[in-house]
């Protein structure tokens, strides 16, 4: 979505964000009924910011680093000025109402700069550092929206957000490889004897299966650590967090169900599986 030279009203800006949020679906709709009605416009503004930032880093034509720099400059006007982009006009209202600091937004922009500069991750620690920018800030944003952004909750949310990001990496190995990106740590490829040529050729052999079993096991450990966050939440927010955790773990199950062949097709959840998980989250 390009910036506009005609400044829209706040109501128009929120409507723009809600249209964007409703037109993009991940594993679950971000505007499901699990989100309290009064929060939905603000959830939409945060989601629209995240979506636009990722689109600039993944799909924009031209100089993406320059576009991200311009996007950051407009974001900073949310904290002392008047932003130009409709998404940021709405986000400014959200930031002011819920007292959200700039760091989560700036980190997400920086993650997309990192995507322009780095396509390989030598170690698991390097990958976790990337998740500190690409995934964990999103959890922080939503905890601020809920008025629950305490240090302990932010720390626990990081486990879940990192686990969700890693799950997405394992789900999209083929898609990312086509873009020249490898999120499997190179030290792990070497440890299990799976080379980059094998990855480029989509080879599912004993080495790859062992590698994936290893990555999925430690991703499950992160999900397990993050579940402690649920004990500090209640109501719809608790159910929403549980739903995302259940969805991520179900994707890991789906990868295992296809015997780790993420090259033949992208493991995903059916509509019926999503409904089952939502029912499970509600009953919790």
C-alpha cells in the first residue's frame, strides 16, 4: 500500500487497517471473535503495520532499504508529529492510547533490513537473535494492547513468538530456499551431514529427517516454555494466546505427518482442524 499525499481522517485510517487485516489470513484470522470488540481496531492497526513492514521487506519493488528507511521516518512521527501513511495515522492513535514504546516497531523494521543483508544463519544463536527482531516484538505489541506488558509476560511471550517464527521457517523451507534464504542454521546442516546442494535439490533423506526432528524438538521446547504465559492471562486473551500456540504445534504435527517432506507441498491446517483447535482453546 503506497503512501498518500492526501491526509485521511483517523476513522478512514482505521477502516483502511481493518480492510487490510481482513484480507490477509495467516493460520487464523487476527480479527477472530476471540479479540474483544473494543480492541479490534487497534489490533488491526498493529497488524497492518506488521503486514506493511513485511511487504516492504519481501515484495516491494526498488530499493527496499530506502523504502524501509522512509517507513521508519514516518513511524517516528507517531511519537512527535503527524505521520503521512494511513496505517501510521491509525497506529499513532493506538500507540498513544496504550502507551506502546517505539522499540517493538523499530525492531520489526530492522528485521526486514536484516533480510536484505543476510540470507544465511551460521548458528542457532544467530537465528534466535534474528527472531528477537522479526517475531518477539509482535508479542510485545499485543501485550501492550492488553495492558499486560510486564517484564515477566514479555519474556514468556518471547518463547511463544520465537517458536511460531521457527515453525514458519520449517514450514516454508522450500519457499524460502527459492528466495535464496536458508533459516536452518548452517551448524546444524553440518552436524547432520545435510549439505546446501541437498537443500537446493529438495532431497528428503535420512540426514534431513534427523535434522528436522532435531529442529522440531527444540521448537516444541520453546512452545512448552511459553505456555507458562497462559497462567498469567485470563478471558479472551488467554484463549487467543492458547489458540496461536495450539496452531503452531499443530503445524509441527503436520510436518511430521508428511514425514518431513516440506518440499513436495507446504504443510498446513485444514479449515476443520482450525475449528477443532478453536473449540479446544475456548473449552480451556
